[in-house]
C-alpha cells in the first residue's frame, strides 16, 4: 500500500522593525496608523524608540531650542541608548523609520543613530520606508536622510510626509505655542491646533495596504509610486525654493556659531540670540518678498518645477 506524502508549506513570518524618535507622540500615532493593516499573524513587529543621552527636553525652553541649531544643522551626533541585543540579532524584511525635522535637517537623535554602527547593522541591504511629521519644510531634510541611508547601504523604498496644512505664518505661531508650552491646543482659542491634523493622522491608514502588498511579495520596486498615488507627499514649489535658500543661509550661521563654543557657553549664546532675531525677521519680513519674486518667475520656471516635483516625490538620490 502506497501512502501519498502530504507536504505542508510554512510561510516564513515577516519581520518588521519600527525605528523612531518623537518628543510629542504625534509621529508614533502616525506610524501606528500607517502600519495597522500590516499587523497579522504572519508579521512580527519590533519597536526601537531612539532616546538621546541626555534627553532633549519637551516642552522646550526657547534658549535651549535655538541652542541646538548648530549641532542639528551640521548633523553632529549626540549620545543615545543603543538598541537591545535581541533587536540587533535579527534580520528584518522591512524597516519603518520615523523622524522629525529640526532646522531643515533630520533631528539630532535620528542623525546620531544613522551615523552609528548599529544603524548599518540593522539597515544594510534592508528595505526602508521613511515616515515624517513636520511643520511644512522637509525636502532638504529628506535629501540629507537619503544620503545617510545610502552611506550605510540601506534601500530606501518609500516615503510618507505629513505636514501642518495651515499657511506658513499661521503654522509658525501655532507650532511655537506647542513647542514652548507643550500644549497641542488652539492658541488664544482662535488659532487652529498645531501640527498634523487629527484627520490626516487618522487617514494615514491608507498607506498600509501598498506597503503590506510589497512586504508580502518581497517586491518594493513600485511602492513609492503607489504611495504617491495616495498623496503620501505634497511638493509645494515655493517651499522647495525657501528650503533651498534656508539651507544656504543656515550653513553660514551654523559655521559661525559652532566656533563660539559649546552649548550653553556665554559667547555662543550671544550669537544664538542674534540668530533667533534674524530668523524671526526672515520669516516675517524676507519670506513675503521671496514669495512675490517666486510669483513673478512662476511661468518661466514651470519646467524646472515639474522636474523637481517628480524627483522630490521619488526615493531616488541625485549624485552630489
């Protein structure tokens, strides 16, 4: 009597690592909604929250907030608590990397992690989806992040950027209220709530399905196209120009201030105060003039804008 063989194929469980840094918890809420549809019996999630050493305060005192500008913009690492051994000893099928933008640059804790050997061990040859929440300008910060990921041989396959949808000057007021008071409420009872709207946070669940499909198939080649179709990024041409100009100006200020001593030193704090007043002047006086110039050159620059929109919506990285 011949008995047929019954072969049971066991599907290997997918391993997903979520690496993030958040001060307010807003970014974690977004990530949880993005990944909600990925969570099933065939997918195991591991979380690593980056904690700087010492930790950055929240809410911020204004003096301390502006004093992190040079190290933030120049991407100078700080100390942080490393991942646990059980995190480091796994190979992941996908990494979700959540970050904030500080001074047109990925935050110091994220920079510090990505410049470490831990990042290379965890992210090398691994698909990475970046998720960020910020006020509005993120283009150049993402370019810097792309370069960091390339340096550790990570494979950027997707990007989601959720921003404050209020107009620029309104969002400056509301985000300052949140940062320096710690309250995400309506400033003076009149202004809108700061940060990414509750609606946008809740609707971030729509990004989960294409990520899940790519994870299950192991093919991430067209993931960003699918995410962009779901409006994972919004490229504002005026903010692209402002971001570029801001980076040029910030580089000069950062190079100047870093030479005046370490954080908290009196000579440095003098220049930090000057920078703070310059920044307010740039936001309230220079930016409107730049916007008028932008409008005057809107039609002649249309082809360039289209090229930039396509590039900044992608996960590609231009050669320096």
